[in-house]
C-alpha cells in the first residue's frame, strides 16, 4: 500500500489489542518524530514515553473519559520544551525568552505537531493504530506534576499507539472543494456551506446510536471500554436541549460554546504556572 | 525506500527547479492533508493554493527574505478557519465561539499542522521537496488582506513545494536520548545539556561561512537566490556582538530575544483584527 493510501485510510484507533510494541519499533517511531521539521532547527520538543502500568493508570485518571490511554501499550506525551534551550543558553550567559514570545510558542507548537504527526504516520505504516488525545490541554498542571515536568515545558498532546483490535469505518468528511481555495480565499454562500455540512453529516433525523456512530464515535468507544454512561448522558442531553441539527449537536452538546470559553482560565493559568507569560 | 527512510532523510528544500507540479499530484497532496486527524472531526482548516505568478510575487513581497516562496511552483497557505463552522452554525441559530476559546484555538492549530505535515510527507514520498515558512505569523494582516481572508480565519503556516534542485546535507540534530524521557521527565545536568548541544552544533570556532552552512543554511540560500547581503549582515552581527558560542548565535543574532518578544504585539494584534479574543 503506498503512502497516499495509508494517509487516506488512516483513522483514529481507540480499541487496542493487549500486546506490547517492541522497543525497536518504538525507537523508530521516536526517531521519525524527532526528525520532523523544526523552526530554526531549535528542536523545542520533549517526548515522554509512557509504557508502565502505573503511569498509564495515572494518565487515565488525570484525563478521565479516555480509556484508550490506559489500554494503549504506549502513549507519547509530546511536550513543548523551552527548558532545555533556556538552560543551555544560560550556561553561556545568554537569554532565550521563548516563554515570553508568542512567536516562539507558535512555532514550537507547530514543531510539536509535525513531530507527533510523523510518529502517527509511521506507526500507521507499520500496522499500528493511534489516537490523539488533546484533552491534556486542560490537565496541564496535573500532568506536569505527576511526570515531574520542569518550568517552561508544556505537555500539549498525547499520541496513544497500539495494535488495532477494531478500526472505525471511514468517518464523514467535508469535500475537498469546500476546504481548498484557489489563489484567494473563496467565500461561500450560506447555502453552499449548509449543503457541504449536510453532505458531511447526513440528516440529523435518525436514532441517537446511529447518529453517534457517525458523529461521535468516542462516546460509543468510551462506553464499550468501561466508561458506561457516556452514551446515555449524550442521549439525555439531546432530549433535554431538544437538539435538532448537526450544528446544535456539535456546539451545544459535544463542545458547548460557553463551557469551552470557560476553559480559558484553566488553560492560561496552567501556562502561567509553567512560567509562560505572553 | 520505506517510509522510515523517507522521514529520516527528509530535509527542508529551498532550491527548486523551475517546473510545474501536475494538478493530479497537487490534488493528492491536498487530499492527504485534508485526511489528517482533526479534533472532534471539526475540520477547522482552509488551504489556499498559490500557484499564479501574481500571488507568488505578492507573497514574496509580504514575507521578505524568503525567495523560495516565489520560486516554488506551489505554496500552500494553511489557515486555521473558524469562519466556516461559525457561519454554518449560525444558520441553525447556534453559536460556535472558537474565536474566544483557547481550547478550540490550540486544537485547531494542531489540526492545521497535522494536515500540513501530511502534505509535506506525501510530497516527499512523491519526489518533491518542501519548506515550511512560519514567517507568515508576523504578516497575518497583509496576508489576510491580499488573499481576501475573512474574519475568524488565520493564515498560520506556509508549505512551499517543488521539485528539488539541490537538497541540503543532513543538518545537525540533538540525539534522541536528550529529547526522549522514559515514564517521567528526566532532568539533565547543565553539563549533559551543554554536551548534547556541543554534539549537535560542533565548535563555534571556525569561519563564519562554514558555520552558517551548518547552523543557518537559510541565510546562505537566501543570498544564493538573490537576497544578497544576508550573509554579510550576519557576519557583521557576529563581529559586532562578539559572538563566541552557538547559544549566543542562536539567541542574539538569529532570534534576538527581545526582538522576538517585541513581535507579541504584532501577532496578538493580528489575532484581534481577525476577530480572535482570548
């Protein structure tokens, strides 16, 4: 299978076999991650490799509702790391102020994601499956605390990797033409946008289970793996809020707008506690 | 060549043949990008495909000092796009407030980078070369203006792609052991950090040209491609600031700490102008 096929078929896997990944495979994945492009070749990245039972349990406890992190034989915590360069620079009497510079933060986060996507793609090509867990963004303090992460280092993303037990079917996507613009941004009409999303999500008018299978597989997987109650909770919300459209489901049930905004304080507070200030 | 080799050998290419990339190759690259993982399957991404002479010239003018963007037959502007989801939601009387939520911003930017790295990796496997241009982050206003980019959309990264004329030799990297941590963050001593960086960059005590070839290839490439004066300027700075270490070079000459912090206002100002407020 060529790389194009691999990239097109890749789906997040949350259901892993209880099977170790050999060290040499993990090393290859790490090397691929660390060989990703990095702005100015600064390499402001650290990867914490979580394989032990204790750390997996703990990470599961910190994150909540993400049982795949415990089940996956390996989770990689991708950190944005200014501690290393800062300390190195200071031994030469030089200041690296990445923690005060939005520029450095944004480029370093891009580096983090290039590295993690290299890892995800290589894992896929080796017959492994993986899932990103961004929920760590609202658990930065606890993660830093447990994993002994120094100042100026932010755990930004988890990639959990393992041998897939089941792989989700293709999930609905917007078509290329609505996301790609030729030469300039091509504004679409409300009607075109609605049609594009309807094309993606299909009708809302069906049973909750069928809908969730397509539009919120995480809830179903979480239940299957022991977090019972997730699907029931969502179904309750659908009723209670009288959800009647895909858009309402997404931004009232799954990512309720105000609740997402309320996370700001938590996230920026964690940034400040880690010494970031911009 | 298997994917591991491709990822390990990949180097940023800034020197492109004057040769078009066929449409079907570009479409494949775009499809691979759009098939990348995206948090909650929200797909808050737009890609502007820049191929025309006028837009390439303009982009070059906006960025400055990055002649490869004009030379590359294709540049992809990867945008974080909340405009589309927001307008779609509003047609259902629903509010998507990504522009006020740090969470949504951070996850969406991760999505943008997963997409662009998929594009970079596929391009590489097809015999193309590419280079990321993050300098767009300090030119968001001008880019939004020229490319007719709506509110709630931020151009975050450029990937310029073409057939490589020359490919840089391997560039120095930190070794895996200094960037990877087992189970917990492994703190290193100042001496270990210094040794790791010395191992990466080598001695500072050599001719400026030799040093730049290894540590700042962009300056040399920019000169070769017509931005004459870049290398002379850097050499002047090395003398003037009496730079005597790799760390000083990096954070006094190449990314002067205070100058980087001073960009904050520009970048956050652009975010605000695009309707972002968190």
